[in-house]
């Protein structure tokens, strides 16, 4: 596959934003999404947010999502987390894929992702193209449409347990994104926390 030349500054910006998510834990769920009943904590699951390349090869970026048991209907449900329904990559990665395939053929979109050191295959791109996702707001940087969701990640760097909301969150909410995306924006400000195991390692 022929490579696409991407300025190192843009590559580093996107990469640092994605890696900043590693180890975040999402725990917020007010009620059962199925019946509205009260929920009780069940366990915490690790979910893949993205796969990137670095000097040592491939690196998988994980987040942790708490699961709850509904005391009314008995179903298991996940906390609000940065994933569109039935996807295996985080919202900003899906947004980037959709922004690229809106503008480029699959093969060229895959090359741009590879140049940004993000691992996504063409089959995944085709799958996203056949589904209905909200078209992300983007900013063109060196000819590449970068979703604002990624830029906000970099700006915030997920400021741990600070209680403030992120700049521009209202803009995303007004744009009609689904609850998972809105939850992602709010947790960037204060609803998420670093996994305690990561803290202990530092």
C-alpha cells in the first residue's frame, strides 16, 4: 500500500489525543436505559478504544466501562461511554473514519489512517459507510478532515476528576449527537477517572 505524506505535527497531535484516553474509567449511569429502573454496580469491563502504531509496534488503547444490573428488569447495562452502539472503536476514531470516507475512496482513507498511525482496515471503513452515523464536525488540517471530537480530546487531555465541563461541549450537544457521544464530551470534563491501576504504576 502506497503511503500518504502527513506532517509529523498533525500525526503527533492525533496520536497524543488518542493515547490520552488510555486507562480512563467510565462509571456514570443514572438509570436503566431499557426500563428506567434503578441500577446497581455489577463489574467493570475493559473495552478497546483504538489501536495505534508506535516505535515498538502496535499499541491497543483501552478504556474501562462499568456495568450495572437493573434491579427492575434484571438486564445488564453499560455506563455511558464513548462508543456508538454496536461499534468496537471509540467515537472520535469512528468520527475520523467517517470524515475520511465522506471525502475519499476506502483505499485512500485507509492510507491516511495508516499515515496517522491509526490501525483500521478497509473492511471496517466499508462497514461504517453502510451504517448511519451523525456526520462529525471537522476542521481541515493540511487537507485532512480532523473531527473536533479529536481536537477537544487533545485540548483537555482528559483532566482527571476536575468538575468543569469541557470548552465547546454545548456545541456538540446542539449538533444532535446520540447520548453516547454527549456522555463522552461530559466525561472529558469530570465524569471519568483514571484507572487506579494506572495511578499505582506511576
